[in-house]
C-alpha cells in the first residue's frame, strides 16, 4: 500500500508530516486530508483562532513529489439563529 505524507501549510508556516500513513489510493488520502482540514478548523474555531486564513494539506509521496493540495478555510457565518459557523472543505 502506498505511503502518503500530509504537510500542513498556513500563510506563515509549514508543518511537515515526517511519518506519513498508508492508504489504498490517492482518493483515500484525499478524503483523509479533507477530514484533517475539518478537524483543524474545528480546533481553531474552538480556541477562538483566526478563521479566514487559508490553509492547506499538501499530499506528497515518499519521494516528496506533490500529488494533491486540499485547501480549506472557514466560511462566513450566516445569521440564521444558529451559533454554528459554516465550515466548507474545498478539495483541489
């Protein structure tokens, strides 16, 4: 099974995934990156952090070749009476 690496990038930092993890396909790795993005946004929202800074998970292979970028950020909250922000995950 191929090993994929999930590097987390913000405007000011790159946190490299040194261990990686095995996934059956790039599509499975893409879904993992989208879930990671969702978890990151939930954590930042819970801590009162900066919500509109773009972030990405950069998926690479073992040789370091870029395979896919999963870009995410928190969208605007729509005032419908709920206190839950809308958190889109955009996959590119």
